[in-house]
């Protein structure tokens, strides 16, 4: 590997909301290099439809947003992290507006929607159902005005470089297939989630758990990996990708119906269709299990709602469904749950510091405890925004000189993926969906861990980008399965049929994994 000729003061891995917001914060202190695995537009931020939560309306209070966040987290939120999230929210949103983010309005007034488990209308949207896309557009435009920020696309980060116990750079595979070492004073991982661990997911192709895997290999602690949120409502058609159908649809009054056309959510929760996501997802799984149909689904029903309002409120979802000859306003939409969001990740404090000096994390890759066992709807974009800014500020304060790196330069294949790698990825996705999915138990989790152990040797020496992704998925999957097996209770998004209740005495704590050890603290 060969270091670049002019190293950056700060390296940010990931160009979603957390990475770009951190970069803006860092630009006043030195040079910032932002590395995007693919295009800047290919991130979970770009795909986020539902909105961003903030207590800005006259009818809302920060304390109520905090209360809803803690309640959704099922006892496991870090109260300080949740408090930071909701208290910083108004200022961060107002900042976005100053930078040109065009949130939806009625006249001059911002409009606020409501989603599951929120007690007030506090969800800001942009262009109906393209909130993440609009925020990303505004943040990227802001970053481009700052001369110290450079954004490079198609730069795949493979590993962290440690010197004297401190992260001092990363190894990357460039867009041309060259492997290089990039030195820096500090690295921020803002790599997003790990949804591609699962056969069915709302996440883009880039969500392969790279940040968690890199940090874990480097010796960082990871936390709460058992808590993977499954979105209840993803479009389910055999020849179509699992397209997310926003929770805001149910916020507007959409019904859930089983194959007998009965609304069923009242049986499972007093909030009905607006129950927390984990409750809705498990309810749907149960309805699928008791159905006698060969390929069962449940349906999202908006046919009773005002058609023109639905078209204008959800233009992107409406047009996507039309591509598959489904009209949101007249048809029942077939759905199933899909993996959506990781509450756990690289363990960090409220300023983005991981357990390794020089390594910072923000957004979905981080585990501050802000979401607890289950994320409240529309707190994910907010988390990236708030903690991206905080991590950037802390990195600025911790600025140190670079460590000089010198490694042999070598090319690595970006060419066609070999069948062995793709087969391993498919195997991992199938076993995670089957054995470490929405409903779990000891036998399924043990089986998954044993199966993953058998796959490990096939992924030991990655030589291509895809092989690195496969190895990262394997590590992330093993961490999820190990943590889920260790947590012998049900809480939030983690549900075990053999331990269906809470066990506060033993498990009102966060799981922490480092190397082969796992503990609760």
C-alpha cells in the first residue's frame, strides 16, 4: 500500500447524513476527506422516506419527544443519549433549513406528521416521502461550498490502521482497484447499517455492516447487536425488490388487513396500526403463520383515504407501486416485514468516541444507547444529524498530527465476483432470515452460530471488494447471533419464544462484545 501524497487531517467513511454533517463541522479545523463506498446518493439516508422527528410545533414539547423515545426503547435507552438527541434536534433542524433544506409546508408554516409510537405530530417531511434525499441534497450542497472538504466516490474502506494503540489511518480499495493506506489524525465511521445481512431488507446494496466489522477487527467494543429492527411494511412481490412502504402511511390512517380481509392489529396492541414497529412486525409474522395460503401476505389498505391527498403526500411511493401495476389509492398492497435498522453497533460515548483512541462513530453504525431496544420512528435521520455534528466537534478538539504510513502498493480485483463469494453471501442471508430474524429461540440461534462458523474459512482472505463485503457480513451476522443467544429474554426488537418476557434483574443492561468475550453492563 502506498499513502496518498497529501493526507487529510480527518477521514470520514460514509457520505450519508452523519458523515456529511460531521464533515461540515470539521471543515473549520482542517482538511476533510469523505469516502463514499459508491455514489454519494447510494446510502440509507437517500432511501429514508418517513421523515425526521423534532419537537418544533406549538403543540409539542421536548420532554414529550424524550418520553416517546424512552418508551419505544423498552427500558434500555441511555437516558442521557436520548436527552441529547431531543434537545439538540430543534437547533439542528433550523440549521438544515438555513442551509436550504425544503421541508414541506402549508403556506409558510412547517407541516408535521405523526408516526407509530409518537404522542404528537412532530415528523417533518420533504417532498412528501423523500425526506432523506432532500436532506442529503442540502448537506452535500453545503459541503461543496467548504473548500477544505473533498468527497471521493467508489472508495471502499477495508480496514483501520492502528499505531501505538491509536487509529491513524485506513486501508482502502480505490475506484481503480488499487489498495492504498490513507493516513489521518482521526477516523469517523459513518458507514450506516447492516440490512444486507438478511434475505429481505429495505436497505440498499451498500449496507453490509462494513463499519462494525472494521471496528471489531481492530479491537473496538460493539454493543446491542441483537437489536435489529424489522420494518413491518415492505412491498412484497416475487419479482420486485423489497421496497419500503413508510410508517407514515399508517400515520395517515392506512389499515393492515390479513388474507381474510380482517383488520387484525387491535388483537395485538391498543394502538392498533400505530403500535411500535416490533409489535406490528411480530403481529404480521403471526398472521402469516396462521394463514393457509401457500405464499401468504398481509395487505396495506389506503383505499378509504382521500386519493389526491395520498398521491401528493407520497409521490415516490405512489409512483414506485405504479411501476408494479399497483395503485395505492385503489388496490390493496401486499406486504411482509423486512430488515430495516440496527439499533446496536460500535460502542461510543455521546461525543462519538469509540473504545479505541482516534476512532469515532456516528449514525446507524454507532451504539450510544439512544434507541435502546427499539428505535422510535423518524429518530434515525435525527440521530445521524445530531451525533454527526457532535462527533465532528469532538474530533476537532482532539486534532493530532498524522502518523506516516508506508506499505507496499498492490492492485486488487474489482472484476466479476466469483460464485463462491456470492454463494456464501446468499447462505448468510438465508440463515440469518430463518434463524436470527423476527422471532428467535435457543436452537435456531445455536444452529446459526454453528453454520456461520463453518462458513468462516471460505471468507478468511478476501481479495475483491465483494469478498470484503462477504467477510463483513459474516462478522456482523456472528455478532448479532452471539448477542441474541446471550440475551435470554425478550425486549424491544429482540423476541425469543423460549424467553418471552422481560428479565430486568439480569438483562436491563447493554450487551458488550469484544473479541470472544461478551458481557452485560
